[in-house]
């Protein structure tokens, strides 16, 4: 099993803050049954990481896991928010760092739809596909400003949908849980991921006995 979405690299975004916390989170992933983690560090206004930043942090953690005997394979990648502050520059500089299968994890602004500016997600999904990538929309259940027609339009454009572990169980509140249920009922999900940021997430997953395999 592969965890295709997590923030366990040390000090690059709002996930793990230091190497010790990274190792702790990796140990949880192994316990849940993952053999590999795709490290999808943020690329947003507040965390404008480049692929080199992420690869460096990934090498650091890989060495530490090997020293500590934690059997988790790591692949560096990124979670790209479709916002004017970072997305056009990402494309311009060729800063797309896909994971296995040429997947690119994209996300939308979580709360404020207006932060997307004049970016049209469907156009960006099609653009990525034309470039030979497979776009994956992270946690569609968290964008409560979308309606079902819009979700279907993203699917039609060619995006895969990734549900967060814990969304159904209430990690992000009741409204997100209801939305996740609706997307599940429509059969719109293709992948799941932890979106693991810190130990609070891990404790929540353990509280409902989460197992990946
Ligand atoms: Fe994430």
C-alpha cells in the first residue's frame, strides 16, 4: 500500500517540524500498513517550495529512516495549489515533480473560492494531461463551495479524485463528512491518502482503528 499524500518531510511546510517528528509520523505509516509514502509537500504562497527543496528534505529523512530501521520507502513529490501566486510560476519554471505513474497532486483553495483568481481548474487539468501527466485532485470533499456538477466537470476533464483518510469519520467536521459520503456514493473516488501533517492526525486515525492493508 502506498500513502499518496502526506506532509512528513521536516521543516518544509505545515507538516512535520523536525526530523524527530518526521520519523515518528513515518513509524505510524508503517504501523498502518504502508510500505511507501509519496511526500507531497505544499507549494503554496506561504510555502513556495521548489522540487530541489523537497528532494533535499526527502534525502535527509530517507537517511534517518535507514539509520532508525524504519522500513518506509519515500518518493519526493509536491501538492500544487491552483492559485495565481504559485501555479503559473510552477509551469513556467517546469517545477512539476510527479510521483510514480506521472501523477501530479493538485489542490484548490480550501475555503475561499475567490483565491483561485482567473485560473480555471478544468483548463489546468487538461493542460497537465496534454503534458503527459495524470492530475489527481486532493481531498475534493474539503471544497464545500463546489457543487456536484462542478465535481463532474473536473472528472470529465480527466482528474482522479483522492479522498483523505478521516474525512468520512469527521476529522474536518460534519459538513466535509457529509460531502465525502456523497462523493463516495457517486463513485467518484479513485485514491485515498492520509494527508498526514502531525500526531493529531495519527491519533485520530488510531481512534477508529485505521489500517491501510
Ligand atoms: Fe495535503
